[in-house]
């Protein structure tokens, strides 16, 4: 049976669409009427709205979240000879972006409690790089499942070693750490508007955030073929990575309801935590963090069995991620930290994500929880 074919939806995009369908239709019609399908006025409007929401000085949209990472690395001139430190437990895009530029991804481990990079593993990776003659130039922090990583501890280590900090907030946009919004931390932050993300469009899309004037100028140029003062003045090698105007128009409407959706996600996560902490290891946030709750992910001692049992009673679940990057065929020949990626390997065997979206009704979640409690023991 397909894991999405049950009566309870893992992510329900249609519920949100029904709520704002008239506004979405009107926004799309406006784009069709003016006909500026590439870099139309809605793109600039959405970027301005993102600045206000995130409190970031600069925001540039692009075609997708992977391009966002690539553009950020290109702005720093990352390529052959550079080593980019990345977590082993994440989606492939994190390592793919540096690899496709000819840089060397170097895998480090994560913490079981946070799913995010372990600062101790990062420290060891720097020592390993120095001992091997490698040049650690960037660390990509991934805020996995919506929870901001320990940005201060990692940044302190990075800055002491001259390493730039790139935050991949594809899952955490909308979250915060110590009253700082995601999008304002690190040297550059990226995000994704893939449909299943907390703030998603109806196709692909991404954005890049920075407070740095020089980086902003480079990012804006690179995403537009390396454009200089005008369209046919190409001052550097860039890429073609623009957010379609129709997607920007859709995201303008979605961003309006996003703050309320974040509150709903947090409430749903709290109810899960209160009910399920005796049968799973549940995610717990420090008081100075807020999560976007892109996924609600628990650790299960009998993950595969529990997953099959839940499906048998109509509860879908998903495994993010079943194979650490450091063990995947396309990436296993890249180096890993000498202390190992044991936590990443363990998590890949034990994590399980339960239904999470803002439109799970109170009764529906109660039913989900009751079925979990009666099925898992």
C-alpha cells in the first residue's frame, strides 16, 4: 500500500488551498493579465515581504533550494581545493551543491537530541582537515525538521578558523533562535519553497538571505547569469535561477497566513509530545528556540515494525532519511570525520515522521494519537 493512500494525510496541501483558493486564483489571473512571467512585479513584492517577515537586510529569490545553496557558495568562490563541511544526516542537496562546484564535501555527525550538527564533531572535522592538508572553507548548517541548529556554538568555532557559515533553512524558515529570525543568522541563509515545505509554492522555488552588502551584490548577479549593470553586461560566470512570477504571486498569498500556520504547527507538536513521550523519544525544544515543525519526527526502538503497524490502522508515516549521505553510493567516497557518524547511522534506522501540517483538526489529531497509543506498545 502507498504510504499516502490512507484516510489520514501525512501533509494536506489541499486544505490550505481551499482556504485561500479565491486569492490564489486572483493572484495568478493578475500575472496572466500583465504577462510578465519572468521577474514580474510580484517577485520584487514577495522579496520585500520576505525581508519584512525575516528581518533580513537582503533577500533574493531563485529557482529552488538547491540553487540557493549553490549560488551562496559561488558568491564565495567555492570550488576545487575547498572543503565544505556538511552533516551526514540530511537531504542530498546539502552535499550536492558543493560537489557540483568541484568542492569536497566532508561529512560530520549530528546530535540525537536535535538532529542537527554536533559542534564537537565539527571541531574534530577541522582537525582532520588540517591534518590531511584540506582547506575547510564553509560549513553548511542544516536546521533539520524545522528546528534551528546551535548557531552560536557552531559560528564561534567557524569564525575562529576563518570558516564561513551557510545556514540551510529549507525546513526551518519561520523558526527563531534567541529572538533572531531564521534568515538573519550565519553569513548567508538559504531556504526552499518546495510544495511540502512549511512555506511552499506550487512548483519549485527558493530564496537567499544575507546581511552583507558585498554578498548581496554577488548573489543578485550570479542568479541572473552573472549580470552586471544591465541584462547583456555579464561580469562573471553565473547561472539562470529565477523564481517564476506566478510562484511569487502564490507565495505572497501563502505568506499572509504563514504566521498563523506556524502557531498551529507548534500546537500540534505540543499535543503529540504530551501524548507520545512514553512510547517514543519525542523532539523537545529549548525555551529560546521556536521550530517551523516542517516534520514531527520521533525516535522509535522498532521503527520499521511501528511504521507498518501504523499504516495498517490508517496512519501514514515517512522516514527522513533512511541512508546517511556518507553511506550513499554517490557520496561514500567523500571523507568523513575520524570520530565517525554513528549518530547519523543510528537515526537513519530509528527516525519516524508522523502526520504534520497546520490543518490537522483537533479531532483528527486525537484520533491519530489514540490509534498510535493503541497500536504501539
